C-alpha cells in the first residue's frame, strides 16, 4: 500500500450545505477511500488555502487517481489534490538512486 496526502477545498455550495445542516464528514470520506481498497488514517479540517487534509493508504497510484477523480466528479470541491508520500526509507533510496544514476542532465538555462 502507498501513502497519500489529500488536500481539498470545499465548493461554496458544499460549505453552505454544511453550515445549514452540520454533518460528520469523516464517515463519507472513509467510505470513499475504502471503496478503492484503501484506509483513511487521518482527516482534519484546516485553515488557509485548503479546508481540509487527509492521510490515506491506497493500493497503488491508479487507485489513488480513481479515488481522486471520483471525489472531484461530485462537484463538492473547488480544489482536490492527491500527493504521493514517500517514507524516509523510500526517500533515502531515491537519493541513492539519483546518486548512482549514470546520466548527465543539463538544465534548460545552461
């Protein structure tokens, strides 16, 4: 299973609906993640650019993309972003792979 950061901004209609009839939002989010074979570990409301964040495990990138498309297709969000997360061990392995790569890359401005 892979880990993902989910950030979302509710649409104006969703915000209005939640104010008019406050409801639990964790349960539907958990159900959505589980329907794609995942597990929702954390769900928080947030202040700032995004109204909330979640940390979820999903089987793979394809499942995460499908989950994101399903959520976004509801029209309940103005923004919906899913970001792959790497463990510290995976990050270190990526550093080693970059170090060992036998390729020279020249930036466009060089």
